[in-house]
């Protein structure tokens, strides 16, 4: 998984543990390990949910300040409305 430059250090130190992605199909699998941000992460869970189901805890764990900032970051692949299905990826540094 790739992360924005401003999130990479926080991913590497384990501060960021959730990513919300606008994918047409999953790009990772549970239990898979991926090199990113100079470390290896392992995927703990992967679920598809409407953007409106993203919690305040998800926002904090993703390294964002608020829900709209998270929506803007995830929307690089297209607009995200409240009903748009997104992938919630939870991971940890190995």
C-alpha cells in the first residue's frame, strides 16, 4: 500500500493503523504483508462499508484531523459521498 508523503513517518512508527481507500476491488488481503514507508505492514482486517459508517476512531487512526480531510484524501480516485462504498483497511507494523 502506498501512503501520502505526510503520513509515511506516522505509518512507520505505528501511529497510523487504519486507511480508508476508494478501490473498485480490494488491493490487499487479510494477513498479507506489504512493504511501505520503509517498514512492512500486515493487514489485520479489510471491510467494505459506506463512507458514512467511518467512525471518529477511524479518522484518528488514519492520521487525519477530521472526517472531511479523510474524505478529501481518499477521493483521489473519484468523489466520495456518504453512501459511497469504501474499503476500511486496518493494519500494524510487523
